C-alpha cells in the first residue's frame, strides 16, 4: 500500500531565504525543527532556478517574499538542481530508496513531515513500520516520531507502544529529547510514570540535549524519576564513553575524509557546537580557516552558534563585532536575531550604537520585526522610547502581528495610530488575516470603516478571496455590486480565479454572471487555463464559443502557454482545432520553443510545426527563444 503525500514538496527555488524570520521560529524549542531549517537552508543555497522556467510572474512572487536584508549567493550547479527536483517529486515512502545520500533522503522526508498534522503523522508511522529496508524504516520512524513529539509528545509515546520492544527505548529517548527542549517540567513529570527502562531512556534523552543544566539539576531530575545513584552513575558513564575526539580533531577528520561535507552536515554541526561551547567565538575563526565551502559554513555556524547565544547573547554580540573575516557580519545578524527573541529592547539598544549606518539600520529592522512578532503589545508600549526613524516600522510590524490573533483590535489601531505611508500594507494584512478567520466580519470592516474606505477596492479583492472559498455565491454577489471603471477588471474575475482552483466546474457555471469587457475575458482565460491543466481540453475549447471574436483570439493566445507546457502532445494533436492560422502559428512557436529545453516532441513533429509558422513567428524563433505566456 502506498501513502500519497497530499502536500507537494517545494525547495527554495531562487536560493533566497529570510534568515531573520526562519531563525526566530526554529531556535526556541525544537531540535527537530532546527535541523529541518538548516537542511532547507542548504538546499535553498544549492538550488538554482532553471532559467527556462523563469517568468515575470515567478520572479515577482519570489522577490516579494525575499528579505531585502539577506542575500545568499548561488551557483548554477546542475547536480544540485537535479537533487532538488528529485526531493520535490517524493510521493510515497518507496520513493525514498532512490536517494543515495541519507542526508538528502531525510531532508525530503523532513520537508513532508513539517507540513503534517498529528493525524497524518500517526498514519505515516503506521505505514513506516511496513518499510522493508531496516535502515530507511528506522530513519523514517525516528524522524516522524520526533516531528510528532514537537506537536504532541503524549501521542508520540502512544505510538512507541506499537513498535517492537527492542526499539522502544530508542524512540522514548528521542521523544524526550524533543519534549525536554519544549517543556522540561512536563517531560520530567510524565517520565516519572514510566517503567524503569523507559525512565532511563527518558533521562538519557534529557541529558543529551539539556546540556545547559548543571550536574546538580540533572541529579535532581534523576531523583524525581526515582533513579538511584548507581543507575545514574552508570548512565552518566555510558554517556562519557561516547564522547568524541577533541572538536578540532573531529572537524579535520570530517572535512578531509572521502565523504562529501554535504552528506555529513549534521556531524559537522555537532562538532562545531562542541568547539564553540569549549572555546567560545574564537573557535569560529579556526573553523573558517579550515573550511572554504561557504555553503557548508553558513548552516553549520548558524546552528552551532545557538548554544552560546542562549547563554550570553550580549557577550556573544560584542565578540562577534570584533571578528575580522567575511562571515562576521552574518554571525552578528544571527546573534542579534536570537537575542531579539529573549530581550528585544536590549538587542535594539545594542545595535543602535553601531557606527556603520547600513548595518545599524538593517539590524534595527531585524529586531523590530522579531519584537513585533513576539510581543506586539510590548512593542507598541515601547514605541515612544524608540528613534523617530523606526516608529512607523514598529507600528506596522506590531499591528500586522496583532492582526493574526486579534484582527478587530488591529483594525482599531490602524484607525487611531499614525502609520505614515504604511497604511495600505497594514490594511491588506488585516484584511487577509481577518477574512481567513471570519470573512463576514472582515467584509463589514472593509465596507464601513473610515480607515478602509480609500483602499476599499484593493481590500475587497483580498477579502473576497477567502469568502470565495467558503461562500462563492455571496462573494460573487458582493463583487458584482462594486462599480466598474472604464478598462477596469471587475472583482468578480478575482472570485472566479480563486474558485477555479478549488472547484473549476463551479467556476464554469459562474462565468455567466461575469460582466462584459475585460472582466469577462480575464475570467474566461482563468477558467480555460485551469481546465487545460486538469486535462479537460475539449471543455476549454468549447468555452471559446461564448466569447466575441476579438476576445476569442486573446483567449486562445493566453491558453497556449500553459497548454504547451503541461500537455505538448495534446496541443500538437489539437492544432487544427484552433480557429485561425495566427493562433496555430503561435501554438507551433510555443511548442518549438519548449522542445528546445526539454524533448517533448519528435523531429518529424517539429518539422510539421515549422510548416505552421507565419513569417513573423519564424523570424522571431530564429532571433531567439520566444516568451511563453501562462
């Protein structure tokens, strides 16, 4: 039996990563999530976007999500491109066997698990026990149980009872590693209810990750678990026997052995953690001098720095400012990001004293963003103590963050606080978050609130998107009531767009309500393109009969791009069904262009397509690749 993964994998296709946002979400409480983050970071660094798939829409979408403060260099590496595509294509456990690298295999799995809820994880654990290969089965079970432990450790322990008795203690240890990072007291309290063997496994897990605890604290935990001194000493001795070589020796062995550093990334992270723990930031200079591959250095140093940052962020920050190699600025950013999650005011004050203007502004922005996400009310209360230059930014991040949990309060603040030029971006965030929770309440705000009136058309499009998912008829009624300016596309086209993605047949039925002109043309193109992607070509062709002649030509021209990309063979066979020579030539040109990048058609088919070209399209092809619309 195969388990299909409902959520598609997505690697970071442009090599850009908002490090500030990601670090804040992974550092606090989960070893599992931390490792996932750096696996994704590394793949994002390695993976370059295939230029043949680039389009204006894709680049705009990526640029809107990339943090302008952090840019990661990329290499056009065919091998890493291929690996990223393979990871993205994983559909079930059987596909994991195709990875020769354990690291890449586990990265593929971790991406899937990161998007799973408790019910899905329980189902995946049941299927994982059926995997024939022991090495893969153990990895899958460990990673899936670790992920479940971050969501619901009690449920994870329930699943342990279903595996063989030989494996149970290993998994108990793993679960308590995660649990003790998130809630030590709760983990210890529950461990005290287990049998002796599982108590020992739980304590071993706690000791392995909570090295921030003193020996006295560990002994107190052992006492609470009812573990006697003899057993505790035996457990501690076993742990000390497993200690590695001195970190500098271990590091040199890892980077100079025959295995790729990429496949040993987790070992390198653990070694760097031990080195920095022993020598402080002085170790970073030595690590940097021994390793030239920045694609390895960045995730390793980021992860390893976590330990020292948690203990004394101020000292770590001051020491990092004195680093004289080119990763120093990156390390300062990482330290400030972590410090902001603990004491944002202290972090802000520290970075505000920097002399280098560009770095100071970037770090101030980073702190304000984190502060707003962590405690928006605290940031609002502190706004008047901050420099004028960041007050608008602070209010923006605080109100946007608040809109996720209390959109009504966020809307009130938007109407009362001075947010400068940031009003539209804040209002869009409120409309998005509020309509996701309560579309009708958000709609009422957009239609009646004074602060929303000037932006009403833009905000209505945002609200109607979420309303269309729940009540498309009401969303359509509201869209049709909005006035339509000359050459403007009505909001009903937006409703159709979002409806077609979830229920294309319902979208087809709704097309009859769309107003004439550009709105109708846009709506029909949206639905027709979705039908093509769904393989319902005949219905897409029939829709054209409902359009005027000029609209019909634009309709087919727009459809050809997605049709040529998704089903080149089908388009080739249906070429004569297209209404005129101009459109047939455009379709032939698109197919020939696509065939230059991936072999979709035979040489004979390409020859017959060349006979369909107009002279203008032939000249365009000879001068270079023809842009393909979507």
